C-alpha cells in the first residue's frame, strides 16, 4: 500500500479519482493544509482493519515494533539509534518526504539483495 500527501485543493478538485484509487488500489491519501496533515482518505477495508485492531486492544505501534524486531532478527534491518529517531520526528512533513526520497533514490552497488545474500553466506 502506498500513501500520498495531497493538498486540500488537490483533494477537492480530484476527489473522485482519489476515492477510486483508495477503493480499488488500496492507496492512502493524507490531506494537508498549509503543509500540515489534517485528515486521511483510506479504503473501507483499511478502516475496518484499523477498527478491528482498536477493538482487539492492539495498536499499530506495537504491530510496527513487532515487525521491526522480526526484520532485525532476520538481518534485514539494522537498529536505529534513539537520537536519529528523535531528529527525524522533529522534521516537518516536507523535510521527512525529502529524506525518504533521498533514501529511495540511493542505489547500492552491488544491489542490496546481493549484499544480504553475501553477508549470510548463501549461494
């Protein structure tokens, strides 16, 4: 699933398209005013999942933490320092997006998947 931030004006002018993408492609949209997130547009399926998590007394944070632990144990994710998390949390949404984009644009040589295989000694 992907999440995209749109402005209130974009959401208003392209609502039918955003609604179709949320429903049919399970895309999530954060609607921002003056760069600050105000609401989200998600599919009914997404909302039902969130509500069932709330009813079950679990939070997406604990699910996220569990997923991170599993990835770290598998050697696919390195631990991140609390200092780095704090610095990232203080960034404005557009700055966070710039950091995400910079990381997404990085190219690894050899590709990261090959590095992981080599680190594990799997051939």
